[in-house]
C-alpha cells in the first residue's frame, strides 16, 4: 500500500501541490454492467475519508502499471479514483471499436457511480489522448454532476486529425493499431519486438496496398483500420457519430487543457479551446515544448490536472495564473502568460524567391522551381508531430533538405529577433502534370551552425475540383501549418521547405486518385513552384511587435 509518507515523496518528485495525504484501499476487477449487458472491468481506489469527490478515468490501455501508481497517488490526495477499461480491452467484454461505445458506456458508468454509497454526487474526469476522447463523448450529457475535466493531448473530434489536409495520418493510425494489438501478446514477446526496432511495423508503413498494412504490422486484420481507410472522404457518414465537437457548447464543466507544440492533436485541441471560450465555459490552457508522449508533458499534466481537480472538486484554493500559458521555443524563448489564445499579432508574409531565397519583400519576375515527386521513393518525414515520442519533435532537417525532391527557401541572417506566436499558414502556387498531388510545407529555424530545426508544418492533398485552377494550369494551394510559438534569434535564419509529401507520417499520394486502401499503382510527377508577382507563394507568420503587453522581445 502506498502510505502517506510515500505519497508525499511521489508528490514532491512530481512537484505536485501540497495537500494532506491519506491511506488508500483498492478494489480491483469490479464488474460494471453496460446497458447491453457487457461487463466493464473497473478498479476503485478509495481514500480513507468519510466523504470525498470522485475522478473517473476510462482507458483502452489497461489498468495496471503506471495506472496503479496514479490510482494510489490520486486517491491519496483525498479523491476516489475509478479506472475503467474500455469495452474490448483488458478484461472488459466486447470488441474495441474506437469512439463507438464511449458515450453510452460512460453514461452507464456514471449511473453505476450514483448507486455507490461513497459517491457524493460530483465527479471529474482526467486523461490523455484516447482517455480524453472518452471525456468529450460523455461531457455534454453528464449534467451538473461533471464538475471538472482535465483534457491532455486530445480533442473532441478525431476525424480532422486522422485525415489532416485530407491526406491520411498513416504513421499515427497504424502505430496506434499496432500498440493496441501489442497489449494482447505476452510481455516477453513484446519486449523482443521493441528490441528489434519493430521491423514488422516498419515494413507495414512501407507496404501497399494500405488495406494489407494492418496484417503486416500485427498479424491480424484490424477492423477500425480497415474502416478508416474506407471512410476517408469529408462527407462520410461513418464519422458523424464518432466526433463530439458539435456539442462542445453544451459542456458546462470547467476544463483545463495541456498539450504540446509538437502534438498530433494540437490544431484540433486549440479549436476546442476556442469553442469552449466562445460558449463561456471556464477554461485554462497550457502548451509546452512537448510531443504526444513527452515525460515533461505527463508531469505537467499531473501538476496542472490535480491542481484543477483540487480546486473544482475539493474547493481548495489554487495558485493564481493566467488563463493561457505557452512556452516559446528557440533561443531566448521561455514561458509566456496570455489572457487568451491566440494573442494579437501581425500577419507577416515571407515570400518565396528565385534562387532559394525567403524574404518579406514580394518577388521579382522569375521562372518556377521544379521538383519531381516519385511515390516509389517518397519524400520522408523527419521529426515533427508523431505518436511515438522518441521519433517526434524538432530534429536537424539537413538530411531531408539535401534530397532533390525538396525545395528549400532561406532568409538572410536575422539582425533582430523574430517572435512568432499564433496560427501559421502558407499559400503555394503549383503547376503539376498530375491532377492528384500533395503539398507539404515546413518552417525551420536555421541556427548559427547551419542546423535546420523544424518548428511547424502542414500538408494538403490536392484533387480535381478541390481548388480552382487558373488558365495557366496553376493552383493556389492554401496550407494550414501547425500553430507555433517560437523565437528566431539574431544570427539565425528562417527556412521554408516545400515538397510533395512526408512519408510515413502521411500516406504517400500515388498520383492516380485510386482509393486510399486499394492503391498500388504509383505515378511520379513534376511540380513547378511559382514565385513571381502574379503568383505570390508565401508563408504568413503571426509576428509579435518589438514591444508588446508580454514585455520586451
């Protein structure tokens, strides 16, 4: 049992807010029956108190390991913690079908809570990634009993993250499918696969057709992976009952969000924050220098989340802080406190020029730059927002920039710092001999040693009818990039990459328009990137003024 001295030690190591600690009783494997009779396996961590609020975590990742430590830590702070395995995982009945049963199973679990003698009528929810999706599935229907939410690297709607830019987030989806399947194999077999570098997953990410990739990675067909390949169009009815953003204005529970600039769900989570603010829901936002699985992210989520639950469930006073707190990367960056997101900033254009130059001034007449994208040797992804923390985040991009299928545009050396804080987007004028293509744009910070560190990026899939084509066969492609908070220091340079893909983060574009899961024919194509007075290819950055309410830059 984690007694009070050990609870204090764990809290000190994580720098959690100091509160009294309590002894904890644990009941494992409780059966909670859903409305259709499915048995949902549930653990209960109970503080030895006459009355205490409740925190609910519903998860597909098992109730053992780190969840046991979390259970004892949270309950030791005077909160009942209920950890439930989602349907089809870790002993719960049924098949795991992402997002399908989470609303009803969540409501049935709340109904079970109401029948427990220790339940006081108020609960909060806590969790990261899929544990956050299940919060949004339940939140609009939970009523006044739901008193607080802690949503970490997650979003109310997963569809747009799955098909970012109307491509397919292959690395994220297939890696997640493999991770879920790995939970069903013996521990030693899993450790051996990890030690070998997951060769089956690597082979699956390179495999065509994609409809066979799940079997290559896991040895079995993964139903949701197959469905996500089939139902990828924006108008697919499949997703209507699997996204919960349309009801976000009905949520009344105060919400704190923790995420990172290199997280896979960042744009969608910031959209949730804006929707909650517009609906008048009390919110707080923390965005740090983290990826989806960064250890620093998890530590901050515990600090922020437990403080939020203490305040809204226990009524304990919380230290004052700004509604929005973000970390600005780059030399001379650091944490910034803001009243809202995004802060006021000036949209500043950095134009692509001939000769690989990037400058604020519009370009002179020039001939286009040309690259050839070959899906049999797709332009690789390097770092950035990925599911696996070890491969994600900022990395030196010089290896990919040296490829002939990547165009690079670099500014002069900065004589003063440039601080970027807010949404980022690009407009790229492209002419191609194919009707089906992708446009990938990445912003990098080139340091004094010439290393090129990725800051943010985005990809858009082009298909007939999606964007207008002018009489010269040129398409202006708007490319939303991930939002950013970065300080480009004096002596550094800005760099923009333009290419035809980022594989396997995004599924390669075969160039044929064939169905996503069935395509096996690959067509290479030549792209011309135009940058002249009639075709202003540019990156638009939200630049803060030299002196702002945030203080000197």
